[in-house]
C-alpha cells in the first residue's frame, strides 16, 4: 500500500529518509554527498513521484522505495 509522503509527520519522514540514505548498499554515484544532500535528493524524488513510501501489511513495515 502506498502512503503519500505528505501524510507522514515531518519528523518521522526525516527519520525515514535518513535511514534510507544511510542503509548499506545505497549508492549515489562517484561523487560523495553529505547526509543533508542525500536527504534533499530523496525528498525531491518523493515530490517528483520517482520514489514512494510503501507499507507492507504482512511485515508491518514502512519503507521508501525508488520507482522505475
């Protein structure tokens, strides 16, 4: 189930994005970015519809996923 990012409280959304960008295996290319830049990049992807917040009812977890 998709959850609109606007429906998530700002502090919770920030924590979700930080967890997403610091997750092992997250690759942002050759250029090293600051945490703040990575967070801003994911927020832009959420706003542009290139990423989404999904809730898995079976696992009872929410996570950010990149859309292709």
